[in-house]
């Protein structure tokens, strides 16, 4: 693993993640909320609030903004978030280091992505869930997530480079992590897509006429160079042949023209996000209904068998009834 340091553009870091966490905890406790109550209002996992307060999880600007609104801080957390250099030192895999350096200098970046969200658009929870799939230890996962998120601030600040992302619909449908993780990821797409330098478009699966690239691809424009970048398993492929760049650029421009517009894409993303939210609510209601039905069944059995039966006796009776209702198979008798 190679090591890379990113200096804050505005000078030394004004504070650190631990201080941000303590300020968040102060305002949360002043509002009389527990970590779980705040996480339910955002919404997010309680562990995310706990880790941000402990200084072990890097929040996004949308998280700081939501906390400001919920806790009535007057925008203190978002201003503090903007003054912090969250990534004074990160580690990228050796094979990806060159791409990370290009992101730090790019004047424009256009990407087509399928299956999973582009790294520049991933939320912290989405990235955690993605890296956790690989079975790496928690420290390695945290390191990889920090490195991935460190590439984002340059594109999210005011006046950042042009960033255009065309997402295959599979990026929205391919579930990573929990329902809440996917819902928050969709909300993040809608938020960053409103920035003047960022455009997010979706290539719907139902449009068969779309001419899509054969795999995910990035068109990187530097001050004096043009690069085509793609990936295979744990390996990056770079091509600065002008003819190749022109060919891929034309394919990309035609795809953008035929895909949904940014506004139409936002509507589709909103529908997908609402679907994740409704699915989560339905699952919760279904679980509550199952519990209610189980309790009613127990009460009926108590009435039928007599109120004198306690819970343990009822369970024994249920096991006997299950045994009686199970299919019986004839035993083989020895021949004479």
C-alpha cells in the first residue's frame, strides 16, 4: 500500500474529527436526544451517530446539515465541517494511486458506471457495506473507506471541476448494505446532483436502443492530457491514445443524449428511494403483524386447553400437536 498526503487547500486543519464529534454530542444532549433518537430523525443507523461522535467515522456535509436543522444549531456544524481537512493522510491501493492523483488534478471527469455506485458518489455507509463484502478486517475497511471518500471533497466544493456521471439503472437496483443504506444513497445522489458542476443521469434498463459501453469507464480530462480509464479485478487500465479517447468520448456523448435527462433521472431516483422506504416500512409492519398473530394464536390455544396451562405447558402441547400432524411413514417389517 502506498501512502499519500492531501494538504488542505485553505491551510492547516482548523480542527479534527474528534472535536466535531464532541460538538455534535454537546448539541444533541442539549436538545435532550439520545443517539438512537437523533439517528431515527435523520434517518440513519445509530452506529453512525455513535462513530461520528467518537471521531471514528467521517460524516458527509449532508449529515452535518441535517443535524444543524434537527438540533437548531444555526448552522454551526456545517460551518465546522467545511473547515476541517478530513483526510490529512490516506492510503490507496498501489494499483489505484495513479487514478487518485488524476482525480486531484482533473479539470473535468465523465463516467459511465454499472452495478455499483461510482466512488465519487458513494456515501460512507454504502462504501462500508461494499468493502465489508470482501471479508477484510474492520481496520482495513475503515482505511479503504477513508481513502475513497477523500477523493470527493474536491468535486463537492463550490467551483469544483465538472463531473458528469451516467449510471446504469443496475446501480440503483443492486442492493448494497441495508434498505436504509440504499435509501440514504439515493438521497445523496439527489443532493449532490443539484450542485452546478455535477450532473447525474440514469440509463434505464428498459431502453434497449441505448448503446452502452461494454463496462464501466471514465474519461479524465487533465490540463494537457486526456485519459480513458477502466478497471478489472484489482487493476486499473489507462489509455491516452487520442484515437481511443475520441472513440470512447463519442460513445459516451451519444449515450448521454439518449439516456434520461438530469431532471428525469432525479425523478427515477426519487421513485427508487421511495420504493426502498416503503419496502422497509412494509417489512416492519409485517413483522409486527406476525407477532400479533402469534399472540392471538396463543390466546386461542389457552382458551381451548384451559386457562390453567402456563406458558411452558402450552409449548409442550404445541410440540405434541406438531408431532401428531407430521406425516407418518410405514415401517418395514422383517419378512418371515
